[in-house]
């Protein structure tokens, strides 16, 4: 009987603890600096780049993703950020790629 109880209790405990272990993290992208972006201090730079691409695509009301253009744009922004580390990332994107892009 004790084995049966522990077999039933283990999965129940796991179900209850999983949500507690998965903390939600939110990021205000408008506050990320170039330095934080380049040094992966906030999140993976690729993840942030993809989010920014989607954000600006939404502003342009387009659903098209040009992967080659995305890579070129990401490289341009990274190069700009290397010499402008205190600039906000979104400001860097708008400076390098133009407003609304």
C-alpha cells in the first residue's frame, strides 16, 4: 500500500510543481541598449531580432518575410551597435534601416 501511495503522489507532485518552475519573463524591447543586445544580456540576439522584424513588419502591415533581407539588416544593425553601444536598440534599427522598417 505505501508503494501505491508514493506512485500516485509522485506524478501529482510533479504536476503541481511544473507551473511554479516556469517563471514568466517579459522584456521591454524599447529599453534594450545596443550593448545589451550584442552581449546577449537580455535574451538571445536572434530572438530579439526576429521579434523586431515582426514588430516592424506589423507596422508596415506586411506578412512577407525575406530571410536574406533579414540577415543583411541584422548584420547592419549589429555593426552600428558595435560603435554605438549606449544607443537604444530600436533607435539603432530605425537609424540604420529607416523609420517603420
